[in-house]
C-alpha cells in the first residue's frame, strides 16, 4: 500500500476545481435550472401511470387508459429540458411548450404526476421564458464615459455643414423651444 503524496492530492484537487469552474461557466450561460426543472417534471408524469405501488399486501395499480399519452408528455418534457441546456435560443418556445404540456398532464397523467410533475413543469417553463442571456464583460475604460466633463457637448456636424443636422426640431439653436413641432 502506498500513501498518496501531497503533490498527487493537489493535482486531483486542481483537476476537480478546474472541472467545477468550467461547469459553472457553462451553466451560467444558459437557462440551466429551468432545463433541470423541466427535465425532472417528465419523470413523475411518465412514471406514475405505469407504477404499481405496494401498500402492505395491497397492490395499487395506477394504470390508466391514457398511459401512452402520459409517456409522450414525459418524454417531450425531458427533450425540452435537455434542449434548453444545449440550444439556449429556443428558451421561449421550450418554456411555453413545457407550461402547456404541464397543463395537459393534469387530465391525462394522473393529475399531472400527482401535481409534482405539473408544478415542476410550470416553474421550469416560467423560468425558461423569463431567462435572459447576460451581457459579455467589456473592458473597463480608465476614463469616464460622461460627456459633461467640459461643459455641454457640441452639436455634430454632418459632412462639413455649418448647421447641426437636427430633423426633430428640438434643439434651441434651430429656433425650437425643446418641444416637438407638429406639422
């Protein structure tokens, strides 16, 4: 038996930390939690119509006539959840489809997987619709972007013209009082 050297242990810890940070960056750029909730919603919806629950010596069969419909709903929710992870541009479609499938699962799949799958589909679908991609980090400028450092900015000159190019009629230089003129 050989003991693990400290260098080997730190290399393993470094690899795990590197993997964790890469996963965290991947997860942050997509609606990960919405996809996970939708993926988990498909489980109870597809499982309960085919389950046989044992209560003591009593077997309770949950089989319904709509077993195939609940299986289809469960599989579709699973596909929508995974597609949210790998194709984040379909977030609105997948979110709305998950909400609709969750609603359809109430009459079809034993009250939406005893409300567990139904609630997971609604929460995940709402999260998918509400998710917005974050902005890419930009370089920070050393100076401020403010235009009031040296007074009011000058009007932009278009192609060497001596008058400002203001088509709205809101600049006081053109004789306007700052209001839009109708007409």
